[in-house]
C-alpha cells in the first residue's frame, strides 16, 4: 500500500508548500447505470474545520490510506485503512481530521433503486438502511479491499462494476449485528490514531503490545481495550491485515519472489505467511498472483 500512501503524501506536501486549506479531490474511475466509483483524496488536517454534508446516494467508501473521524446519524467512528465508511441517502455527516492529516478512499455511490435491488436479491434479514457508520477491516472484506487497491494504482485488472456489486453484498452482509462503534475521549482517539498511522507507514516493523502501549502512553491492558473498541479489531489483527494487504499488492504488481515479498512485509517464516495469506484471501500466494495477473 506504500504507493497509495505516497500519492497522499505528495498531495499533502503540495498543500503545505502552497499554504492552502485542506480540500477533497475526486478522480472518476468508472460509472454505469445506477453506480459510479471515484478515487478520493482529502488533504484536510487538524487546522481545517469539518463541515456538515449529506449523502445523496448509498455510499460505501474503502479507506486505502490515512484515517479520519466520521460522524453520522448512525454514530461516530474512527476510520482506518481497510475499513468501510457507510452512508444512506439523506443522512447528514461530517468527516474530520483532528488527529492527523489526510486520507485516500475508493468511494462507490449507488442510486437507491440499484442498491435496493442488490439487497433484495440477498433476501432474509438484510436491510437497505445501513444502520452502522463503519465496518472494521474484517477478513471478509480483505479480497475486495486488495482488488480496489491494486486497480486504483493501475496494477489490477478488475471490472469496477463487478467489484461494486461484490462490495455492496459483503458490506450489507457484514453490517448485520455489528455493535455501535465506541465513542472514545479525544485523547484516547488521538493516541490510537498515532499508533495506527505508524503501523500503516511501516507495517513490517517489529510492533509489540508493550511497544505500542508505551507509544500511546497507557498500560497494555488499557491500550488493547481502547484500540479494539475504536478500530473494531485487535492490534495484532490490524498489523496482520496491513502486512497481508501490502503482500497482496506486491504479488499483483512486482516480480519479487514470494519469499522476498513475505520478508519485505514483516513475515519471518514463509510457511506462516502462506497460511495467513490463504486464510485471509482464500488462495495461496502463488494462486493469488496468477489470478491477479
């Protein structure tokens, strides 16, 4: 994910050099009857005040880099890499960057009739109203997130229409029964954001619970509890998924051997890497590389 984060850093650096306020820029990637998808880069930071917006369509945004605070009628949530931001037509919301600058997302927008038809095909207990503001970086989302990341930088060969359908189905299914995101004090949210940003910058670093809790300035127990409540996953799960996303992007875009990619992404043992990768993506690294190409 380094290439995706680099584009965000370059946009932030241009904003700093020009002395401009933070802003959001959209690059349309594809569109069709009832849907569209865009690469969205936001360069806002703590110096910029959030403002109220309104979702015009059903919205599912995959966070590919950075983090931000998302406040909507369905609750408040810390958005981190690999998570999904959800919105329904007519909902008011705010996106803030009180603790760190910038984010980059792939955002899908679905017209109501199109989205509601997708959900009706699922049947059962699934609802069109997205009753939670966020889905954490869960395993069920990993293949879709990796495909979107590869395609947004031009190394993946994917139908955005098909990906949008998969994303909608998995998001609606995963949203069932999710607890309301935890609304933490600002200082706790700032500590977790700092650690999350460090993991995203260098997922192959030797992170330990003791080290992360020291960086956050709290006890290991308090850090573990707060991190999981804010991000929706444990620190170990977050680090593992960051490394596996990086590996998936490497397999799709680089000629390095599988062993080299495993080592570059922080895995000390290729057999452990193979097991973790298959569990996350449902394919061996070799099979994933062949399919991605």
